[in-house]
C-alpha cells in the first residue's frame, strides 16, 4: 500500500528496513542515496533502493539533486585542479 510516498504493510505499519526484501520508506531511501550513487551498498539494499526509486517521484527528485551536486563537485575539481572538499585542518 502506498501512502504519502512511503510503503505500508496491510496493517498500516511500515516494514522494517534492510531485512531481505524490505520495502524502504522515503526517509530510509533518501538517507542511503549518497552510498547508492557511490556503489557502496550491498546487493540487497541496492535492489531495495532501486525498487523504491522506480516508484517514488519525490525520492527520484532527491536522487537527481544529489547527482547534480556530485557532478558539479567533480567538474569543479577537475577544472580547478584543487581539492573540492576542505581538509579538517582548513575548517575552522
């Protein structure tokens, strides 16, 4: 059942994340987007995130924004030759 961008089971409760075949909520999905883009998730979680993204327009918007941000950082890095992320010693 679909409700406000989140999946609920037949009783109206959200399914637990990260169990085999779990249905992720929007909150859980958006928290995993960076790791998803970097390919750092296990195959089961990757499948669950992909499944959610295929069905949720709002989470796809978050994914697109993350992709654009990452692309912008990489373009800036390669064009300037400098590190786009400040080192801990450079942050006050």
